[in-house]
């Protein structure tokens, strides 16, 4: 399948504690092209791998009054491996094929940057977490479908500032997508 997905981070991304004080983290969303491949190991059961072009996220660190103190950016790749069950052969209207899945997400962060001249170096650790997947394939040809789907990914990263641990950032997004599916 080839398509695009929107990563929508949860609204409360945690608090980090630095020598300068405690800051609430706010991470924004991003849309990127994605690709996935699925191999069916049984009639309705498949193993899927999702890959994407790196997602870009801007973030802010806000003080207790909600005032923006730092802004920054990072990129991440979130490959996800899922075991999925497709409700195929249930004679649903328009021959639609819903599916559900569960798997594991590995997210690697890179190009972390604070947008200031402070000389502070931010580093985000890689994350491993559970992923859930629901979707619907809408066939328009014998081997081609249009897919809409949603995933939940447990993405939590430990952050360091100039090598000092400052806490955990909880992104844990819902990921919404559309794709063209071709069966071989």
C-alpha cells in the first residue's frame, strides 16, 4: 500500500525538568508519504510492515504560566510491524473489508534542535512501544482498494539536555491515513 499518514500527537506531551526550571512540552503533528507491505500467513491473517519518509515535528517548551520559553524541532522514523486480521468473506456491503491489528512500533529520533542561540544540545532516545491498527479497505477493482485507517502508537522518549536527563516526552499519537492498496 502507498499513501499518506498524519501523526497527531496526544495533547499533553509531559514535562521536562532542567536547571532553568520545569517546562510543559507541546509537540505538533505532521503528514508524510507512507508505504506498507503485508504478507498473508493464513486466509484472513497478515503480517504488515509500515514505513515512512521522516516525520518532522516542531515543539515548544512552556513555563508554568504557559509562556513559550524554547522552540525546537526533530525528525523521526516510526517503522511498525503488525499482525492483522482482515474481515474478508463476510459479505459486507460494497464488499468492504475491515481489519484490526496489533503490533510493535520502533521510533528513532534524529536532527533534534532547539531554535535559540543558547548552545544547548537536545537528544531524544529511540522508543519501542505497542501499536494498534484499525482500518477499512474499499475495493474498486479485483486486486485494488482504497484504504482508510487509524493507528495508535505508544511513543515515549527519554530526553537529555547537554547530556543531563530532563525527563520523558510522551508523544503517543493517533496516526490517520489513506492509501492505495494493490494485491499481488
